[in-house]
C-alpha cells in the first residue's frame, strides 16, 4: 500500500526521485515496452477485433492496470516513488511548475515541436524516442495547440461528467450514441474545436507525442492518467450504487460481441479482469488536495 500525490505538492526531492526512476527505466531499456504496448492496444471503433484500452468500457480498468505495472517497475528502482497526478483543472497553464526544468521540462519549440528543456529533452541525452508512430527521435510538444488554440477542461466540465450516474451504455464505443460517464470522460464526441471531451482534450492540449498512439513517450502521460484514475475513484465514491458495465458478456447477437470486455472477462495483455481492479485501495490511496 502506497500513496499517490498531487504533483503540485511534491517536494523538489520527490520530483527528482520520480524523474530519476523514469530515466533509469529508460536507460535499462525497459521504458519503451510501455510505449509499444500502448500503441498495440490502440484499436479504434472502425477497426475489427477487441477494443480494450480505448473507445471501450475497459478504458478505466485497462489504464489502471497499465499504470500499476509501470509503477511497480519504478518502485523496483526506487521504492519511495509513486506516480503523481496532474489535476489539469487546477494547473492549467504552461507556467505551472509541472513544466519546469527539474520535472517535465517545457514546451516544444515552434519550428519543429522539439522539447528543448528538462530531463526529457533529446539534446540532454537521456531521452531518445525509440518507438513512435512518427519519425522524430526527439520528444515533441505543442502546448495549447497553437494552430487551433484550446483550453484544458474546467472544473465545471469535470463536474458535468462526474454527475453522470451510468458508467457506460451500448453500443459501448466512442460514438455519440454511447452515453455515460466513461465515454464523456474519454472524450471522442465533443466538437473538434474543443479538442474532444476531457481526457482526449488534455492529450491534444499537450500536443506532439501526447496526441498519438505512442503517447507514453511523453512522461506527462502517466501524470495525466493518474488523474484520470482518480476521477474514476471520485465517480465510484459519488455513485456507490452504480457499477461497471457491461456486467455480463454480450450475447452472440450483439454487434459488439467479442469487441468489448465485461466485468468478469480477462483484459489482454494482463489477463486481469476489470473486477479485480475496481477497488484501487487494494494497491494505493490518493492524497487529495
Ligand atoms: Cu491510453
Ligand atoms: Cu490517454
């Protein structure tokens, strides 16, 4: 049992230890498997086969397990380290200490999006991009999406999603017909001008590598998804009589049969059922502030 903290309240020593553990994992050649694994499970609605990480009810439990496995690797390097969360309703600006040189580093430069400062800047030698859907060997960002500016989601927008009592609905995908908390948070359905709803808009706002299937190339991925995980916790607390859906495997006549995972079916590649990770308190707690 350990505690995940708000990144804004980390001490400089805690920031340093998180960064060093991530760099160590990269040096050991064990970071990029998380990038490739995430890319491999980026199946979309329009593709055939099982969707497990995105555009599906397992969006929350799959990423919870993904973070747990990554965090276990970090904690083998440094047992004091946990994944901090980034509350983007509060830390909304490029001037936030999140983007300082001792932590995530800054924005990409305007010419090519290359991040030039901080521990993950290519020129500082520790952060080559080895696995990506794009060609660059350097980490890229475009904070605020300069070509079509967007803002991070607000407290009111998050509240609108948290107030939804139903976890997910048929057809269990990313279409507007799929109502419910999961699709609202995951966020494929808002207009392009908004950059999507909550989770997707944050990927868009950071820009660069964060916008694609290989988004874990940017270590801020983990801080964003730790907050997404905390949002699931808050929703569960708010709606104690609501449950993960679908509860049972979909029947053979359902168009989504074999394409989404119900509460008791194992999620690849982990082999863990969503129900095994419904309660995060078996693993960690959140310090909320
Ligand atoms: Cu993802
Ligand atoms: Cu994401």
